[in-house]
């Protein structure tokens, strides 16, 4: 009610209303009073500071039992109130801008109701000129938590309430700019740009004669166009009843009224009727709207905009009075680019791009969905440094400042409307009562964001089923903006070949590898596949990302997608570092940890999965192998679509078992996009390759940028060499009994269990691992046959496991261990097979030769690096907010643990998976939050011959069979050397 039309203009505040406001929380809209008034900051969300109404997390269900459009009786209202002084300015209107209100917004000024708005993620503006008075004014913004529109905001995130974006007052002249729409097109064949600028005004569209004009300045050119006057609608003249004189003929050809339909049918016309037909088109055809001015600038010499080369041009627009005075103006930045779909390819500037994207929510652990520009820049800079090139604004429009940064830094954006009716997917999309809300939310997003070059796709929302409301909104968008394709997953959710009315992309969620392969090969497939959600990064997960990209980069019609998701949603309301998730605020019902699925922790610390993505998405890839390196050459592929490699330097070093050596920095070769180039290895590198584990190439930026200084690391790649495995001695004789040593608190013992990851415990796995019973091993008997010790274990549900071990002493504290483990037939899948032992206190450093430096698993190690690595033991763990298996490194042939207590070294004839932790498996499983684990000085070591990948089974494909411990028998040999301090 009374909300002004959406527009794309940026207005400068006359009065910034952010800051301290009086606040009261009421139990319902029917109560006139509530909690004691207090002072709060705006923007802010009351759910982040009010004990009476806390954050509530649900994924699908609404947090109440009502059905659309009913609202619950318990319906809190946050009332924000403040006073400000005002000095009226003649000839100017005052506009109140509320950047975003999470809930139903009601605006009152000086006791008069001004207007109402819904849509929690778009601005609402109101003309308050009539309610303002000279001097002191009292503004009240009441936000009601629940309304009929809440059913369309059922996203997978915290339910929050309040004012989440800036509030301010600005003034405009009575006659002013209403909006500016640009289409900055780029013609790849000619390398030229075309700029269309359409300017609309307020206060002129009623005039039959207009002396006003609009002037634009762009690319060193200045152009001026008159504002169009009102053109009366054509009508037929009334019949002439005067018969006193002979009427003069009008010269109308016979059959003139037929010309309307003849023109429309494009029927052939007699030559004598062509002039009349052309005149008829002018009179009856579409007219420029009154109060507008249109510009077309063609053949422009411009640099194109892409995510790799985000070139922007300044555009200045001024409204000129009849006297030539600029009474209003705006400035914006435009990027020239063309987005098209041709066949099964999404093209930017005529080239097929790979979408290396993430889904991103607005979330700050301290402020909820109040996001500062500083945080936006920090997030986007991090994403750019990790080679992410696309963002889906899941699942609502972001702050315009965020899109400004995407334009400038360079990201492809799928701009998504604030529509998710997840709890009522079978009804809302068909409910005509919600049709206006669908249309308003989608159209207002388009109106606001259409000038951003970063926005290459419009999305109709998320997980709201599919119905007539979507088709209606899609039709409006297609007619209004034909420069961008449409995206809506719900339209193809049940049939990837359907839904053409609402989506130009096949954009499934969490597809299997087999489904992608089959669709790519299907001759019926007629649209690009860009996966809207995949690689679900729940807890310790994101396994199989490299498998997805093997398909995306090699199969026709597949163009990448958006990882779910960028950031964990956990909150830290008290600032104590103890992040909390669903249920921690007494919120019932809740979905617990379901939204702890980010590539980064809430504080933006990258998880190991983000390093995996960084390597896969790097602009440079090594395409040659060890043989080429040994002959002194290295072949590199430029994976970029538009930019050469002039923006990067390469740092080369050699990895040996003793550590890295011989660092040399070279400029990246001048490879064109998509092309390969070969470099010669410096002699300082070649000379060290004889003992190398790998040749490491670090890719660094060469120039300073908004998102990173020169020298920033954007990826690390390797060429690996044939790897000699440790040669373990053969022992003479054996040792019976249990292995004991002062440094061992618990000797090596069989372990088949890990602290279940969120994926391990996924519903779809049907308690597979619990049913194995491997979480509990009870010795049944121990038999000794000379030096061979055979232990039979019973798993929790009676299945028998046999562990055969031979321990051969080599010297004091030095042992050779031969292990053999026989599992029950038919298990087929497990978590780990290996040894666990615990050391005495007094170990603080770890050094290993194997994959690192970050955590890696069999299905998430494409970007892991082979070398000799060192780390404090305390830093080996990855503190997933819900504790679970973490910190493992693979392909380890040697491990050295050291500290005041002494040293412990292990060597492995077969590379093993290594895990060194301060916590036991049972301690990790017992804790609900990482911060519940008490710091300690213990050292628990796992060395596994087999370890399961992490997969994405919580929501998506499980760990692939190749990365599952499926064998029933395992045998390996390793050496354990324990040396006490002073030895």
C-alpha cells in the first residue's frame, strides 16, 4: 500500500537514519504495548538480541502449523521509532527508503499511516512529503513477523525479523528522473558495442507539449534527446452531418480500414496503398511512452565486460529543464556484454563459459542477515582468490551494493527472486491469491537490477513447485527483458526435458553422475545444463567434486553449476566464539545442522573443500607429465575463456622428502584463452628433479586488484614423479604378547570406525555403518602361534573380525608390524581399516611425507599436494561445528611426531591414511559442538590401509564405489620407532 514503483536509480541520502532507534517488541499486532523501550542499532534484527524471540531454523516446514494464507496467533511485532529534524525545501518531494524489512513493514510518520510493504529482501520507498512537518518528526517502522507473504520466504536459513538494510530519507524535485534502463550490448564478431538508454521521468507524462530534455554522457560522447510529450490516443472522427455544402474528400483510398489487418497479416498490398499503410502504422502502432527519452548509440569502440575482464564504463544521465538547467541526475556504470543461449550452450560474448559457482546466502554470525559492505567485499575477494566465477543469490535478491561489487570484481550472477514456498510446493504456485505476489517480487527484482552486467540470468525463485504463477511471471520477464535467459529448477525437477515456459536452463539439484552422462548423450536434450545446486558441502564432505568437473569439462551440454553452499549459517549472538545451530535457541521444530554446509566457516575461514575447488577452477592447468618435466619442459593450459595469462606469475619449486627446494619465479607464458603453451624449466629446478617427489607450480597474481594484492596465491599444481616407497627391513624372529613402550598410552589396535560425518549418517544410507556394528569391537580370544598373534573380535551385533599381527623387534623401541585383517563376508562397505594408538602427553609437532598440507580424503584430493609437511598437532584438526571425522591426510609413507616427550616415527611400505588428533572417535561423536571439546595434550594416531571417501550423501550422490573400503581382506606392513626424550 502506497509503496512507490521500483527503480534502478541510486539516490544520495539527505538524512541518514541508520544508527540508534527506540525499540519495543510486542507479542502481536493487536497489542499496543510490549517490552520496555530500549535503544537498538538500525539496521539490525531483533531476533539477534531479544530473548523473547530468538532465531529459528527450519529447512522445509514452516515454524507453525497454519496453512496459507493464515498466520499464527503468536505473531511478534518489532516497533522501531526515532525522531529527526526536517527543513522543508519548496519544489522537492521527500522519499523514505527502507532497504529491507524482514517481515510485514508498516510505516507511520507523525502518527499518520504512510504505507505497507512485504518482500524481505527488496527496498520499499514511500513519498512522505505530506506527512513531514518543519522541525521535529517521529518516524515509526513496525515489522510484523508473520504475514500471508511469509509462506513465500521459507528458505533454508534462520527465520529472522527486523530491519536488515539501511534506512534513509532523500529528496527529489517535483519533476525528476523516475528510472534509467540500459542495454549495453556487445557484438563479438565486430568487437563493437551498442548502448540503449531509456530514461523515464516523473511530472512530465501528462503534458501535450514538453520542452524538457535528457542528456547522457558516456564514452566521451554527449547526447541530448527531447522528452516525449503525451500523444492522444487515435480515434475515428465523428461523421459529418452538415449537408449544406459538398464535403471535400480526405483522399482516403478505398478499403483504408482493411489496412490494419493487412499490415498485421503482412499481406501483399497494391503499390498505391503502400503510403497509406505506412501512415496507418505510424498512427496506430506503438508510441514512445510520454515522459521518456530514448538513446541508441551504435558502433561503439568498447572493451567488453566478462567475469575475467570486468571492464565498466561510466554513464551520466541528466534531466534538463526548458532553460537548460540540470534539475536531476544519476550516474551508473555499464558493462558491454551479450548473453545468449545457442543450442545447448550458454554464451557470453559469443563464447561458451564454464560456471564455477557457489550458492550464497546473506549471513553474518554476529548480525544475522545484516551485511556490511566490508563483509561483502571480504566474501567476494575470498571467492575470487579461490577462482569462483559465479554466484547464485540463493534465494533472494542481494543488496545492490553487492551487485556493484560483482560488476567491478567480475562474477556471473544468477539473480534470484525472493520466492520459496518449500512447505507448500504443491499449492502456492497454482494459488491465484499468490499470483500478484509472485509477479511483484520477480518484476521488482528485474526493475532494480537490470542495469548490472554481472546479472546474466534471472531466477524465478527456489523450491516452490511449478505452476501457473511461475509461467505468468516468466512471460512478463521474457517480454520485459529479452537480454537474459531464465532459470527455475522447479520447472524441470521431475522432467529435465520439460518446463520450457519457465526456464531456459536445465538446472537440477544434486544430480547423479549417471544422470548427467545420460542427459548429455540424449538427442532430445535442447538446453544447457547448469546445475543450480550440487556438491553439497555438509560437514566434512564435498567428495566427488573432481568427478563432476570431469563431466562438465568434457561432455556436451554440461556447463558447470553452483556448489551448495558458500558459508555455514551458524550464529554467535554473544560474541563468545561458540557458534550455534538449529535447536540451540530452543527453536522447535528445527532442522539442526542441515545448514552447516558451507565451503567456509562462519568467520570466512576456508574449509579444505574450498582448496579442492580452487585447484579445479584455477585459470591455469598443467597438461604435461613427469617425462616432459624430466626433459626440461612444462606444458600449461589457459582455462580462461577471455583473458590471456598476462595477469599471472608462476613460482616453481621441487618437493623432496627433506622438504621443498629451489624456488624460482617466472612469468606465465602468453597463452591465449583455451590454448596451451610450453615453458622451459630453469636449470635450478631441473638439477633437483632426481630426488623429487613432485614439481610444484604456484600460480600468483601479477597485479594489484580490489580483491587481492599482487602476489596473491590463487592455486597450486603439481607434476608428480614415480615415488619410491620406504624399504622396510626384514626382522629376525618375533615378539609375542602386547607391544608396550613408555611413550605408548595405548598400543596399536584394530580400528574400523570413524566419528560419523553428516554424510555417513545420511538418511539415504539407511544406517549402513551402524548396522555393520564396527563401532564396537570386543575381543573374543587371542591366539599366539610363535611370533604371530591372532585376535578374533566380535562387532556390536556379533559379526566376527580376525586380526593377525606379527611384531618383529628391530632394536630397542623399534618394531616392524605385519598386519592382516579379515572382515565378515558381505559387508561391502566400511569407514576405515587401520590401527589406532595413543601416545603419552608431550607431543606437539607433526611432520609427514604424503598428501597435504590440508585435510584430504580419497574422493577429495585432486588439489592436495604431495610433499613433506609440518604442522603443530593442534592445527591438524578441522573444527567442523558438529564434531565428526576430520583431519585425515592420505598417501602417507612417513610420519614423525615430536615434542618434549620424545619422538615417534612410522614408516609404511604401502602409503597409508594418517590422522593425528587430540580426541578419540568416541569423544568426537559424543560432542554436539566443537567448542564442547576440552583442550588437552593427548595424541591419538590413526594409520589406515583403507579409508572411505566423504561423498555428498547427506543430499546428493554418496561416495563412489571406487572410494569405499569394499574388500574383505587387507594386509600391510609398517614400522614404528619410539624414542624417549634424551635418547
